């Protein structure tokens, strides 16, 4: 039984790494917008505390899912409402810049990826820097 669990864990890890490599090389492409997710938010749910009540995926699981498709360093993670659907928005810094990965808050599936413009991040956030981004990570 333990051997089977180890084999499944190894296969899952290899699959995640292969998916990350394929995404990074352009073999897999994600849309740049979230079309839907497995968690539809009821009307009036707007705060992080309310979002957390509806999420079935932890921040750590969402970060792992994002890093599986875009290896790098997580610099920001938060729950967000995307057109009525609950997703984790994970910002990953990598050698080519920062990419925002939307991860389904119900099943940890990567739904969308969008390159972030570093100039916009710094100019539009009152001179925010990497240290401030890390503090936003909860």
C-alpha cells in the first residue's frame, strides 16, 4: 500500500514537472482570462474572509499548481472573484518576468495565465517593490 502511494506521488510529481516544462516552452498554452471555475460565488460575496469560506483549495495547493505550470518564485497569492467565479491569483516571478496564474479555488486546476508588465506593477502601485509584494502574500 505504501509503495503504491509512493509510486502515485512520483508519477504526479513527474507529470507536474512535465506540464511546467511544456508550458514554459510554449507547448501548452492557457487562456489569458478565466472563463469559469468549479466554484461559482453567490451574489454579495466580496471580502477575502467570505472568499475563504467558499474555497476548497488551500493557498499552498494553489501555489503548487501555479508553480507546476510556471516554475519560479511565488511573490503574491490571493483569492479573487473573476466574473463570479472564485480563483486563486498567483503571481510567479521567473527569468522572463512575472506571470499571474489563475488557479481554480475548487480543484487546483490552472485556468489562465497572463504576463504581468513589471513597469505597470511598479508605476501603478505607488512604487511598490518586491518586498511589498511579499507582504501581500497571505
